[in-house]
């Protein structure tokens, strides 16, 4: 089971892009095996600070270990998968 | 920010400018670093900075979203500032400005909406001002919101708008939002609801149903609407006073159910009838609904009661019509297949009751002839109703059809309807209908060919059932039935005619075929029943002179009594008024179509016929040449059966039968006369030939039966003292039994009144052509009747003047003896009497004319007469006949040398021999001095003739005729002629036989056929046989001898004698060609005997000559061994000389012995006992024999040549031969090998210890002389 948390700022363009890309990626590569939590830094700045998030959109892969973070719109799917440590072939 | 701490404005501005520059640069840099993919960044404290681009996006997106939402709303929305100026509007506002009176097209951004409203001058200025004031009060903060619904009708539709004003935040508010919503749809719904409610109210006020509300237990009526009074015709008050009084009015039939339902406590719906005070009946539909309290208990019943009478009536009409339709369609269905009137009537009534639901239905039919209306079918009528109806209908009969409704319907040819049977003064049997719950009825006329033929009556339970619609349909229905009746009538007519046609055509075909009168009568009656389906048929023979009618035949009638009546009842043709009597008297067909009706005719026969269910009768006379000779009477079970066409057809038929009778009569006359003639000619021959009275009488009876075709013939002798007639000769059916019956001639006894008695007393012929008609019936007549005899004649026989006795003849046909016949028979009786007279006077009849005095055989003329007779039966039997003319060879020599008396004696011997051989003296005749003739009446196969000839000639030749202690052997020559090939009459045949005989003499043949071809064919068949016989006679057979040699010594030890035929024409014939024929013809016995004798003779000859005669083996045929005389034959042969047995060996084939081992052993044993050796020939060809070998009395075993050949080809063959030899030796049997041809074979056989051999190696079979010279002479015996 993949657990993600996406830090966004309201419905800003890049955040929405990131959310859209993440959703698509999950559906394609890990259907029914993922959870996405969305966190709006404008609404919960303290939480973002605690999590050490300095930019939005930022994606954090919480599970499985190791934890990884990626900043950006997540439009480069292969790079994202690599960064997340998910080999397309393994999935 | 505080001023104290602030730098100088210029510096500050510069610094600010620098900072801003730095901010821009850093932000740009950040954008570059994140590739523009980041929206926010946070500082170390967690403060989030929205990047400028993102900020812009967020802002734009917020405003865009809001604008989009507003624009998407259907309501017209505007934002006003506190002054009422329009700051912004949504798309709906813009779009629909022109449709809203309060929102003119110029009502756009920057306009003051308040002013617009204040200045409004359209259809609704008041509302506009109200709006402006409302907005103002909101803007002032006086009210939290304001709304107003207002109409705004366009030219095409009515519309309503709801305006709402909401303040923007602030105090006083910073503006207001104005919204107009189109609420037309809501307003319209409301409006329609209002209208419908008003209508409902109106309806409820005018409704004519009864509304009621009562306590649940019915104890109190809480409310009842006014309609109750109109429907029930009772006061509402009465109901309040007595809440159950509503049910008092209910029809008694419906009341219990209605009350029960109403009290059931639940929701109910029911229908019932009420009877109103004025007697009228209404149909009510009542519905009830329970009303519950809070606890769920039923406290009230609310309900509606409705008058549904009209509806009900309409329903009933439909139901009635439906019933009629059902009936109509049922009956129409029926019409398609119905074939008989009765079926139509019955089914129509049944359908009326079952399908049409009528209470009763019946059909009456008019018998116009008898002025009667008869009930023909009914359904649903009880016994009383039936009786009443029949009585009523019978009243209508005899009088002009006019009284009853049925009669009126028929007479007026229109339907008579009575719709109210009960309580109707015009209806006489009101109670009758009431009892049967019948309220209306209809009589429908049935009309065929525009004439009322009947009526269909229907009775309905319902009052006023038959109205216009029903009447129309039922009239149509009656029309359909009428049509069917007409159709059936035609069909019946056709069926009846076709029955009669079938009958007549069958009879016509019979007429062609049938040759006998009685058979014709029987068949006509049978066919009348079978094809014509008449109830009874009866044929009588009429004697137009005596006016007597004799029943010839009749079919089994429906009753036995009727049959008896037909048989016995006399018909008074002279005066009778009966049908048959009239027909016979007038010679014309007479019809009675209603046997039961005519009271004038009182006849037993008619009464029986009626009793047996017969209704119509036709009597058809048979008329030949103007004379009535009989009648055919046909009874039908149907009334009025014989109509014009039927009578015409049947009259034709009677004419045809008459024609046939005439024809049969003529044929019979011819046949009978020729029979009588044949009878007479035979009797005459008999008279000449018969030696004594008994022979004469017996033969006379036999001839009467055989040639005269009388079934029974007997002759009785009268004892003049006792007057008893005792049968002394008889022939025919049951003759033996009848011969025991004596007759009496005593006039004082009833028995003396019989035919015999009467004939004796009257001294005259007595005949009876209708034995079955009655009169004295003794046991003989009873028996004769049982046997089917119908005619009898008794002829007195005279001895000089005195009565000797009687001759009685019986015939099966009734009316057999007619004038011509009787004349001939009387003549014949006279001849018999003459012969009797002669016998009595002991005068030998001079029968020289017919017989050869010397031999007693027939002479030429008698022989020819007989041959003629045989020829007749040969023709009818379809077989040939052979006539032989026999010449006694060298008879003249005997006559000359021994003298005439010896010659005559010899002729008598020959005649006796011929008679014995022919088996019957009648077949042989003496035609001349030494000429005899014989006839073979039946030749089954031509071969038979030749065989007979051979047999006869041979037997004759072999027969020793002993005359004066001497034995003479005579020979015959025969000429043969065959009938029909060689001559059509006896004379020609005899002449041709003479010719054949002459030729045979000339050629020296023993016999010859007249036709050369026949001789050739038969000769061909018999030639080999003949040649073999001749070979035997001419000593053409010879014996050849094959030597047998001892294998060890090489010396001759024996010889096998083999028969050869030395045919002078062809030379030596191989044994295979003639031995089988010898066996087939039995010549083998003679030839076998000859061979035996010859072999012994040769042996004895050699022995006598001092030669070393070897034992001679002679082959025995299987036939010989089986022949009982064989042993004797051998004995005879060896008895010639004591040496003979020693010189003889018999060779018998193995297979022959095996055929009957037991007999073989006995025979062989007895032969062996004579000292004769026995050899088994062809040993090995029957394998089973080895085991029997020990039991057989044999001396020698001859191994078949095939084993000798096989012996050389393989070890098995060798082993077999070796085994045979060893086995034989162990049984002390000598072994001879046959067919040895090579040295090798002989060497091998020697090695196997075989004793002897024969074969080409040593010598083939050779003639006696050669054998003698070659093998005997060189080695003298010693």
C-alpha cells in the first residue's frame, strides 16, 4: 500500500497540476493500492512547517519506506516513479 | 510601521525601490529554480508566501468562480451600491432585461435601479414603486431583506416573478443584491389545484349516489345523503329511525349475502337488487370503507351506494346476445359436419341448452302426409313436460295447423315470441312455466323450399329474453338449420340412391358371373342387405299357373318370427291386397312406404315386419316373356324410402334379374337336358352290360349321381305283402345313412302319403319342386332338407305289369324338374323296367353289339364310345389321353400250328393278361383277330406312356403263357396315338394308332407313336435304355479281366472282371457312360446277373481247360446288394458247379456297405458262408469305415487308386496307406492296391507289405481271350 501526502496551496495552478498528475499516476500504476492525503499549506501552515515543507506543491511518499519527497507538478511520470523508488516493471 | 523609525522619504523610496527590485529578482530567481512548478514558499518560521503568479491566479480564479456562479444562475441578479446604482449584473439579468417589466433593457450597470423603478410606467407601476421602496428600506438597513411576487404577463403567456433583495454586509449595508426569479410554473400549479378543487366540490354537490356513514355495528345511521330517497324510494328519516331498513328492500335472493358482507367489518364492495315499494327492481352497487379510531378500532362505516340498474340491464342484453351468438356459432359448426336429420335435431337442441343457456329446447317436424307434428328432438324436458308437449303437438295434428304456437309458427312461417310467460293471461300453462322457471319462449319455424317443415322451440329463464336483436339472430339460426335440413334431405336422397345404385351395380356384376338360379337369389338378397342396406330381402318363386308362391330365399330378418313368416306365410295372389300379391298379380312394382299406416291390410307378415321395425316395402316382380315368375321384396327400416327414382332404379334391377333368370333358365335347360341325356346313355350302356339286377341298380344309382348330377339316387324294392319299400341300391350324399330308411306304400298310414307311396299307388311319376314348402316329412325328407335338397322325383319301376319299386332322385335346386326332364326320366325308368323284366325272365341280354364274345372284352364300338367319354374328361381335365393298338406277333403261327381252339384259348389268356395289366377291363378291348386296344385315360406326363409301353412290352415278353402244358412266349407290337394331338375323336385316334402300328411292324420297332416326332422324342429319352436292353438281348456286353498280382512273388493271383459294352454301332463304350443308366432303369439286376454268370462260366471254362483259373472278382452294384433276391441269384449261379464258389469274389464299394452296416453285415455274412470271398472296393473313400472294418465279414480290402497316387506325394499319404495295410493285416484281411502304374509305387507297396496289386504297371483290363492267352496259358495250373 502506497501512502502519499500532497502539500498544496489552495487551488493554485501548479498544485492542481500536481494533484491531477498524482491521481493519474496512482490510478495507472498502483490502482487500489494507494492513499493520498492532501494538505493545504495556506490552511495548515504549522503542519507544513512541522513537516518541513517549504514549497508547494510537494509530494511526500510516506510508505513504503524510505520516505521521499518531490517538489513540482509531477508531470514527468518516469522521473517521478524513479524518484519514488517505484520501478515501472515491478509494479 | 512607525514614523519615528522611518528614514527619509527619498531614501525610503529608493530603499523601497531597491527592495522591490530585490524582491522581484529573488522571486524571478525562485521561479527559475523551481521551473515555475511551485506556487508557494515558506520561510523558516513557516510563513507561507504565495508567489505572485500564483496570487494572480488565485485572485483571478476567485473572481472568475464567482462570476461563473452568478452567470450560471437562472435568476436575474444585480449588485447595487448604497445609492442604488447597479454595480454589476449576471448574464440572466442581461439576457432577460426585455422580458421583465422592472428590468428594462437600459437597466444595466451604472444605472440607478431605484430611479428606474420609481419612473416605471408600464403595466405594473405600483409594483415597481413597491420594489423601489423595498430596496431602499433594505439599503437603509431597516429590514434584513425584502421580497415581492408580482405578475408580469407578456403577450403570449401569464408569468409571475419573485423579487428578493438582500443587503451586503455593513451598517448601513454597503449595497444590496437584487434578484428576480421566474415563478410562473409554481403559480400555475397552484391555480390548477384551485380550479380542480372547485370542480370537485361542485360534483360532490350534484352526485346522485348515496353517501352514508354509520356506526360500525350498524346500530346507528349517522348520515345518509338525499340520494337515498331517490334510489330506495324511502325516506331518509326512516333509515335514521331504523338503520337496517335499507336491507329490508333487498331482493330476498340477495339479502343474506348482502347483509353478511355489510357486517363483515372490512372494506366491501357488492351488488344486490332492491325491490322498491312500487315493485320495481333496481340493481345497487354498494361500497363500504371502515373508519378507524386512534387505537385502530373500527368505529364507523362510510360508504356509497349506487344505482347500477341501467348498466346491469345493458350487461344482461349483452349476455343474452352472447348466449345466442354462442348457440349460433355452435349450430353453424354443427351444420358443417352433420349428416343426418336426427343428428342435426338432437345436436341443435343440445347446443341450445348447453351453449345458449336455454332452459329447454325441442324440435318438432311436420309430417304433411299424415297431418301430424311430431316431436323429433328435445333437451331439458322432464317427463311431465314431454308428455304435455306431445299431447299438445298431437292436438295440432289432423286439424289445420293453427292452434298451438308451434303450429302457428310453422303455418305462418314466422317466429312466435312470448316474452312474459308468467302472469300472462294469454298463456294457458302459466304454472307449468313458473314451476320450471321459464319466463319467455320462442317458436322458430324451419322452412324448406318455402314450406314450414318444423319448428325449433326455445325456452329462456329470463323475462323478456327475446327482443329484436335476439329475434334477428335466432331467425337467422332457424334459417341455417332449415338450410341444413334441405341439404341433408338432398344428401340423404343421394345417399339412398347411391346405396341402391351400389346394390344394383353389384347385382349386375353378379348376373354376369352367376350361373345358378339359387345362387343368384341368395346373392341378390345378400347384396341387398350388404350394399343396399335393406332391412330384409326376400325372393319368392311364382307359378303363374297354380298361383303358388314359394320362398326361394330370404335374408335373416331383424326377428326370427319375421323370417319364419316370410318362409311360411301364404300369399294370396288371386285376391290379396298385400304388396307382394299385388305385384305378382299385376307384374308391376308395388310400394308401401308406411307399412304401419294402412289399416286395411291385415297380414301376419306385415305385422311381423312392422314389429321388427321395418317401415317401407317394395315388391318387384320378375317377369320373363310376359309371365311373372317370382318377386324380390325389399324391406327398408326407413319410412317413405321408395321414391320415384328409387323405384325406377329397382324396377330396372328387377328387369335385369329377370333377364338373368331367363338366361339361367335357358342355360340350365340345356345343361340339364344334356345331363339327363348323358345319364340316359349311360343307363342304356348299363342295361346292355349289366349281368344282374343288383349290378344294374347299383350302377344306375351311381350313374345318376355321377352323370345325372343328382345329389342322391336310390332304388327301393316293394314288398307286395307288407307294402314296405326297402332301398336296394343307392348313391350320393349320405346315401349309406338314407339306405337304412324304409318307406311305406300303405295308403292308410301317414308314411304312405310320401312320394314313394304315392308313386306306387298312382303308378305314376311323383315330383316335388319345393320340398321345403311342407307336406308329409319322413326321416328321409328331413335329412334331404337338412342337406339342402329342394326338389325330388320318384319314378315307379315295373316288373312287367307289376310294380317292382321306385327310383328316387334328389336335386338341390328348387323347381328342378320340369316337363322335358320328367319326360326323359320317365323314359329312363321305362328302360330300367325293361331291363328288369329281361333279368327276371332270365333272358341273357344280347350284348354282342358291345362285347367280344370270345374274350368278354369290349368290342370296337363300345371301346370307341368309352374312349369318347374319356376324351371328354381329358378335355375338362386338360390332360392328354393315349390310345394303344396292340398286335399280337406270330399269333397266326400259333393258330396255324396248334389249331383254332388253342388260338382262342391263347387269345383269352392274352386278354386276361391285358386286363390284369391295365387294371380295369373297361380300358381294354379286342378289335380284331389278334388285335387288341387299350386306352390310358389320363396321361400325366408323356414319359409315362413310353415307360408303360416298355414295362408292358417287357412284361408281356417275359410272361409264360401256358397252354396245354406248354409255355409260350409272345411278343407285341404297339401303335400309339395321343389325344388331342393325333385326333379329335375316337375314330380318328384309333385309325392313327393303326397307322402307327403298321409302321412299327414295317420297321420292326416294338412300338411307335403316330407322330414321328413323339416317337423320336420319347425314343431319344429311351434310346440308351433301349439300346442297353437290346445290348443285353444281343449279348453286346462283354467281360474284361484285369489281373491281380502278388507283390512279393509277382505271380498272378486273381482277376477283376469288368463289364464293357461292345456297341456294334460305336464300339466299346466306357463303363461310366452306361453303368448309371443300368442302375437307373433297373437293368443292372439283369446285367449284374449276367456278369456273375459269365464270370463263373469263364472261370469254370478255364478250370475245365486245366488252366490255372484265378479267383475272379465281380463288382456288385449297390442296388444289387439291396435287392432281396440277390442272395438267391448268387446261390443260383454258384449252384451250377461246386467249384464255382471258390472262383468267385464279390467286390462291394465301401460307401455302399456303410449305408446300412447292419444289413450289409448280414448279407455279406451269408454270401461269405457260401464260400465266396468278399472284397471292399475303393477302400478309404469313406473314412468312418476303419472302425467298422473289424466287424465286417470281408476278406480283401482294395486301396483306392487315389491313395496309391497320394502315397507318393507326401508322408501323410504314405502313412495312411501304411496304416490301412497294417490295420487290415491285424484283422487278417488281405490288401490289394488298385491303379498301380509305376515301379516305384509297387516297390513302395511291397515295402509296406501290401499283398497284391493291380494296375497298368502289370496290365490293363483285357478281353477274356487275351487274358487267357497272356496270363493263363503260359502258366498251366499245378
